[in-house]
C-alpha cells in the first residue's frame, strides 16, 4: 500500500469521508479505492471530473494507490481552457461520478470510467513501492500570459506539506476537517481531502460553502475549518446577530484561512464575535504550503506566520540578492526551497527554468516583510497581471485573449479592483470597435463564461478611446488602476 495514506493500511472503524449524507468509513474507502486502483494500474494519467462529491476523493485516492498521476478538472471549466488542459495533459482515462451530466464535447474520445462507491468482489494486491518523486497530481494554474500551466506535484511534495502542516497545527486523526472548497485546486484537494486522509482523520465536505453548513458541521463533530478569505468574509457578515454561528466558530479547534489575504476588518469582526483568531497559512500551487501561524504559537493577525518545518523561506531584492532583515518593514520578494516544491510545469521547460533561480529557489512573485520573530506579512505581488478573486488565481492575459475575440472589442486590458467580498474583482478595460454601440458587461461576461470558468468573468467593464501604452506598445496597467 502506498505510504501516502498509512491509515488505509489498518483501516480503523471510523468515518473517512462525509459529503452530505454520503459517508464512507475507512474500511469501505480502503476496499472501494483498492478495487478502483486495480482497474487503473495500466493508465498513464487519469483526469478526474472534480465534482464536490465523494467520487472525486475516491477517484484521486485510488489513482494514488495505483501510482497513477491525477489531473483534476474543474467541472465548470469553459470550452477553451478545458480543451487546453486535456490536450496538454493527455490523460488516458476520465473518472466521473456515476451518471455525471452530459460531458462537454472537448472530452469526446476520452474513455470514461464511473467511480462506484461500493467495493468490488476482490481486493487486488497492493502496489509495490512507488517512487516518491513520481507526480501525484498535475494541477493547472494561471500565469500572467497564455493558458494555464500544469504544475507537476510529486508524492514527496504532498507528503512533506501535509506533515509540516500537521506539525504546525497539531493536526491529528482526531480532527474532522470541515470545508466547502472546490476539489480541483490544492487548497480543497491536497489540504482538504488528502490531508485528513493522511492523518487518519475525517473530511466533512459541505458540497457548497454556506455559513449555515459551516454551523451545522462544526456543531456536529467538526473540529477544524478551512476556507478562503471570501468564505471568512461571508462568515463575518453572517455571524453578527447569529449566536449559534458564533458559538459554532468559537467551539472549533482551529479556523484556517488561505489562498489569498484575509483582510484585517474580517479578522477583527470574527475575533469580536467569537473570541477566536483565524490562523493564516501561505502557499501556492507550485509550492504547496510555505508558512503558517502555528497553533502552539502566539495568536497573530495580519501575518501568514513562520516558515513551516523543512521549508526554507527568504526575501530577495529586485536583483535577487537575499535581504537579511527582520525589521518588519523592508519589502522583498518571497523565495522558497524545500521538499514541498513542485517538480516543474508539464511540457514547459522554459517556464520551469524561469521559475527558479540558480540556487534552486522558487520565485513566488509575492512581496512581503519579515519581522524579528521570522513572521511574514504579505504586502502585494510583483505582477499586475495576476488577480486573486474569491481565492482563485486568474491570469489577466487569458481573459484579454478571450475578450479580444469578441466582435465588439477592438482592444482589451484586464486588471484587478479591490472587492470587499472577493478580495479582488476582474475589471475589463475595453476599447469598443463601435464607440456608439459598445458591448454590455453582460455580453462580455457571457462571452468569457463560454470559454473560461465563470469565476474568470469580468465583474465590471470600463470603456476607453485608447489604452495607455508605452513606446513599445505595452499596456501601462498601473496607469489604468
Ligand atoms: C455566475 N455563474 C455563472 C455565470 N455567472 N454561470 C454561468 N454563466 C454566468 N454568466 C455561476 C458560477 O459558476 C457559480 O456557480 C455561481 O454562478 C456563482 O459564481 P461566483 O459569483 O463567481 O462565485 P460565488 O458563488 O460567489 O463563490 C465564492 C466562493 C468561490 C468563495 C465560494 O469563489 C470559491 O469556491 N473559491 C475558492 C477558490 C479556491 O479554492 N482557491 C484555492 C486555489 S489553491 P457555482 O455552482 O459554482 O456556485 C491556492 C493555494 C493556496 O490558492 O494557498 O491555497
Ligand atoms: P495559486 O496560484 O492559486 O496557488 O495561488 C497562490 C497565491 O495565492 C500565492 O502566490 C499568493 O499570492 C496567494 N496566497 C495564498 N495564501 C495566501 C495568504 N494567506 N495571504 C496572502 N496571499 C496568499
């Protein structure tokens, strides 16, 4: 059996996965996943239609048991990005829940296997030892330009990050992790599903995030809550005047936020209402988790905490020279090194080479300060072409290319605007072909949703006679914002 999930070896009689009223205990998960693993052994790479259901968890665990890399697919992908992901990653099989709604034409030709939640007749023999350097996952993540890149995340990186978090958070088999995160990104899938299973604990997935769902789950056994800042913002909005929700949050062992900065006002409102401090951790698809506020350390607000065990974190200046500071003021780019790092971008050797410096440090593009205790505070990011909306990373270039294909658009630039709920929202700056008859926001939004996932749609459009450009023709985004 793979060493990624030691709890599946002894399969204790306790629940592993809760998705609504669908519950799988460890013995059932073991037997269902091993049965499926037996059917996957000859596959080169499997795509998983990552619905927020137990089938996704079972499909991913089975593939990992079989030593087959997984490409999680967002079931709400637009046609253009889905075609890109499938052409780039070339899965040999697609796993879906039974009776999944009609699959998009981009997946035609890909053999489909439905994930069953009942065990087959016989368990196949366990796989022999699998190389920890082998990819566990290929997770697509947006860059500043072009289509998303597939980050190759090894089994070693998954194990390292989860064990480091266990140390920082005192995370054990007694924890029941509650969340409503999507299962096609590392937050929901690696931390939110593989994490509890590696610890031998329980996942309690809400199907879809709601403050009510959080309250119910935390008052019926949930111990830890994972969420992106937008979810904590919605909890902060809901908790005012809702004693039951306040009590539920106050009763959790740990409230963890990540994927984007948690604004101080939301931090403070939750603290006032519950007496609890939300713990922030900082990570990235390519690096998995780098830093966290420790559960056994002092409560901290506005910081993403200290380097996780085994992870080297440093700040560098614009020339890439290390900044040996602890003044809480000097800003540098965060670079990281450690066993949590990805192995490269699929089919993109140049992008992979660019991502690291000569010493093997990964350039995150995030700007931060470090204080005298080694705590990091993220103050921004290097590129104006990356947007974090609702915790999703969105590349401006990808949306600009889609907007330019709209018949009413002559020129387009995409930027982020601050948003109290989403953190940042996507703003489209458009030079219309016919200034007397510009496309509406709804038309542009629908056009983007046809090609890309709905979270990438512009929430606002601003019309201009021309985009500000430098002598080389590059759009001056800082002038726009
Ligand atoms: C909206 N929708 C449309 C549409 N407009 N569908 C078709 N056509 C249109 N024009 C649909 C959306 O698909 C969605 O459906 C619903 O309407 C609402 O969309 P929304 O307004 O965009 O989002 P919302 O529901 O408000 O979601 C907020 C949220 C979500 C916080 C729940 O943003 C979220 O789940 N964020 C998590 C992102 C995340 O996990 N990031 C981690 C990355 S890893 P439906 O059915 O889908 O609701 C990482 C590393 C790390 O960052 O450190 O963790
Ligand atoms: P992704 O590429 O989707 O994995 O997103 C990674 C990015 O999310 C990082 O580079 C950061 O910019 C951001 N991020 C993740 N966690 C935090 C956090 N706790 N605070 C601020 N930004 C964060």
